[in-house]
């Protein structure tokens, strides 16, 4: 049995396009959707079609650019438009996506609000249903919360589903399922095994005196007598991923707990905490991520 501990927290620049022109290599669905977008946005010269970025079971996704003037400065931003197929199941999926994207509630008073889960406050109540690396986008850096690491954005909520209402035993399942899928993503990143299928093998850890069975078998040794596969990995993070992937839902942390743990780590586990190692310095972390994001070689 592995033993881990978790401290208690206190209570790219895309290629440019000079015209609205779909790629010659796209299939008929993408070509048709592209033409629809050209007709819709082409009447306004602030918009420029850039490229088709994805095609899934329910529709296609396209990148466009908007040019605007903000406080006298020209600002250009990319945005994604998803076009639904006209099948009943695809239209239903689009409606689900629209429902999910209503949370958190938009503000129209110009105030930015950081949305964090809070105890006893309901979350969106939706399970993503298709959470994998291809549905996570890397956003921009900013000067506040994401100065070191970029914003992460989940996309493609076509397979999302709402929680059943109490007293159904599955009420509240969305947070558990979403956390489990995030745990899978985390261990794939740590182990550099992004496409490997999750093994059904379970591993046991002891957390605060409680034996917990988890499927975090990429990053944990199978038995206590086997060395940790990633000895450089922060054991706090190792344990958090293992807890997210606990096989018993009642042993998973809540979304509010995970948020508290992460906030505590960001505040306390800094450059000095890790013995002033160069790779733990904020500037080095950001430089490394920018190198990986903006100059990464194409996939093999």
C-alpha cells in the first residue's frame, strides 16, 4: 500500500489568413458550414474567417477573427464558432451546450468575477461527458491569476448531461465524474502518456489513516515495496490526483475541497518551498510553457 499525505489547507499565435477562404482539403460538411459562415459574417468587415479547426459527431468548429477599436487601440481577437448538423440528436446536443454555457452567469456591468466553487453553493450540475485532451484549450496568459500558466478552457459539451434531482442516488454525480476525468488528464500529463487507455488496475493509498482505492496507476507504484515511478513529483499533487480518481465516490474530494487545496498550494509551495530550484521559479515555468505552446514540433 502506498502512503501519501496532503496538508490541510486553512479553513499561439495561429496562422493568419488574408481572405475568407476555406481549405481545399476539408470535406463536404466543413465546406458547407464554411460557406454559411462566410455569408453570415462576410457582410461585416470587422470579421475574418481563418480556418476550420475541428469536426465532431454533432458539428464543425471554425476559427474567426474580430478586429475592433478599444480605447483608441486596434484589438484583434480570435473566437470559435460551432455549427451544428441538422440531425435531431445534433440539435439536442447543441441545446445542451447552450444550457451548460449559461453557467457561470454572465455579467453586463463590466465587473470581472472569478468563479470558484463554494461549500453549500450549487455548481452547474452538469457532467461534461467527453472530457479528454482534445477538448481542453490553452488560452492566453494574463497579469493576474494566470500570469504563470495560461487559462484552460473546456469545450465540446455535446455529451453533457444534468444531474438528476434529489433524492436520486446519482444526485451530485457531475462533480465526481468531472473530477475523475480531470484526474485522468492529470496523470496522463505527468506520465507523458497522453493517448494511453486507462488501465482498470487499482492501487491503494492511505490518506489520513483511511485506505483508499484509486485508479491513478500511471503515477503510483503497485505496492509499497516498489519505488515511486516519478520520485520528482510533488507527493501532495500525487495524492490529490489519486483522490480525484478514487473508485468510491464518497472518498473523492469535493470540488470546493480541490479548489481550497490548489489555492493553498499556489500560495505556499513556491520557489523557496522547493529549495530555490531553478525550474520552480515563476519566470522559468512561464518560459517553459510558452516554449511548449508556441514552438512545439508538430505531432508525429
